[in-house]
């Protein structure tokens, strides 16, 4: 139940953030891109973790995961928040 609660909060947070960063006229395109990118990321992560585990076990699997977290962090550096109040016009 704890995992389910954390997962639900994380999912709600992602949905809130994607809607906060999008413009009103691009909502459907941005949300669609988010879900497509999320699915692609899950596929790549699953394949990379399985492949790295087969090659060198848990240490390489954790190292690959850490590398992917680093790449994700680098990607977030390009996000600029112009107006974080979605209800403000």
C-alpha cells in the first residue's frame, strides 16, 4: 500500500508539472509527447538494465542506472520556468 501511495503521488506530480509547463494552445501535443517520451524511456531503461545485468551483474546495472539519472538531470537543466502560477492570467 505504501508503494501504491507513493506511486500515485508521483503520478499526480508528473501530471501537474507537465500541465504547468505547457501553453494552453499546445496542451494536447505536449501531454502526448510526455506520454510517448515516458513510454520510450521505460522501454530503454528496461532493455538497458537487463542487458547490463546480463553482462556484469548488479554493479553494472546500478552504474548504468546512475548514468541515466545523470543524463536525465542534464536534460532538466534546460527547463526554464517563466510563470509557475497556472491560474494567473
